[in-house]
């Protein structure tokens, strides 16, 4: 199913619930299913919610960086990239945190080790460069870019 459960008509909702019940019966033994009193169907996360989650994660990183004399700024393209790549239908936004650690936090940490943060505050600016997948190109060519005090590095996938 693509979209949200709440947007379905009554007939479609009943059909969807039957198909979910059938899937559960294919995966689990009846003894287990009989112990479950209620089954809850969750809506898929909407794009704006995923973007809010990404921004909250970046805000936490920014707060931690301030204690190290680093400030964080980023372009909207970073939020779009994280929202596109950091979620999937099966796991929702759970992969987003791992993606942020691997593609944002790790490069910032590695680069900040070379800075003398005792003398000044550095601004870390992030953005995404490259082409997103489309109908003709399936490969995601986007890369997160990092700039600290005019020093530019690309961090590849």
C-alpha cells in the first residue's frame, strides 16, 4: 500500500485489513496470533514529518558542536537528501539516525580533529551536490559537502 491508511475508503480499508491478516497468518503460527488481542496499523511517515526528524537530529548535533567551539549551518538540500536516503517503507525513519552518523557526524568529527578549537570558533557548513536519481538514472550521485573556514572537502558515498 502506498499512502496513508486514513485516506482509504471503507471498502479499501476492509480489503487492506484482510490482506494484512493474511500476511500475518503466513508469517506467524496461529498459537502466537491468538495471543494478540488488537492489531494496530500505522500510517506511513509523511515527507514533512521525516524532514522534521532530520532537522531535530541535526539540531542535537549542532548543540553538541557548540561545546567544541563549532557552529553548524546547512542548506535545505541536506534535509532533502537525508529525507530521501534515510528512510524506507519497512523501517520508517529508523535508518535516518545511522545515515546522519555515517554521512554527517563522522566526517565532521574527523575534520574537527585537525582544528585548533581553543583559539577560535569554526563554522561548519553542509550542503548536497550532485544529481538525484530520476527516471533515466537510477544511481544517486548526490554527495554531502563540508566546508570549514573556506576549506572544502567532499565526502563520498
